[in-house]
């Protein structure tokens, strides 16, 4: 028998391992996906013009408040975020109350609300509907100063004067609350009012004088 000259079938070459996509391939694929997303957004289209106008016209909500300031009734429509300090200064022109820290830490903005002292910079005006507010402008009776105002003058209890309106308003409340039995008690109950000129000794003396009936 003659030998066959046909070669046996050789096995197929092994498959080459798959390679990770090149950087160029990855960028091309990413660009294609990004383009598809952008195309989808274009097909969807922008928000309707009316909706955009509604969003643009949507400002902060306003509210109406009616309150009595220094014996005079006021009814105002204000931004609900307006502080009592900004209401009396910007809307009513009563600039005696000072904006110091605007964070309730210095007491320069102290006013009385229903007879109680508050930091007006931290008090929302819209929450005071029907309230009675007294600022430094409301203490005097015509040309006659309040006894504590007179005491501040006589004791020379101020220098730059920036904190003085808040000091006086807090002092009036301190006297009305009965916290004037000693200098230490006055200092404690006046501690929320900061004097950057350091007139604390004379401020305490002025409160003592007014509490004693001006003597």
C-alpha cells in the first residue's frame, strides 16, 4: 500500500485574546454616546416659554403686617424676609436703631416689642402683626427726654454713640423688669449690649440713676 501524501488536518490556530479598547476607540465611543444624549435633549426641546416666565417672575413671597410703632399704626406689604430692624429703618425712616453685627450679638438694634426687649435684626417683621413696638425715637415726650436718656447725658455714658440707642432701650427694659438691685445685676442683665468704646461703668451708673428716680 502506498503512503498517503495528504497531510492530516491541522487544528485551527488559537483565538487571539481580546484587547482592551484603545484610547482613541474609547474617545470615539464616548463622543458618539454624548452626541446621542445631546440629540435626545434637542428632540425633547427646551422648557416652554411660559414656564420659564413663571419661574423668572417667581420672586420672594410678600406679606402684610399691621403694627403700632411709637404709638402710630402702620400697615405695610413687605418681603416676608424683612427684619423688624429693616422695617423701622428702611420703611418707616426710624434710623435711631442701629445695624451693628446684624447677627444678634451686639445689641445695637434693641427695641421693645410689647414691652419686652428684642434684637430687631433677628426678628421677622411679618410675625409681629398687632404688636406694639417702641424704638429709641418713641421714648421722649416732645422735648422732654426719658429719664434714662437724661441719665446717659448727665453720666456721660457714651462716646461714639453708635451703641447708645440699643443700650438705652435695653436699660429701660432692665429697669421695668426690676433687674436693678445692684450694679452687678445691672451688668448681668445688660450684658447683651456691647459698647466698643468701653463706657460700661458710666452706663451702669446711668441705669442706677434712672432706676432711683433720676437721683
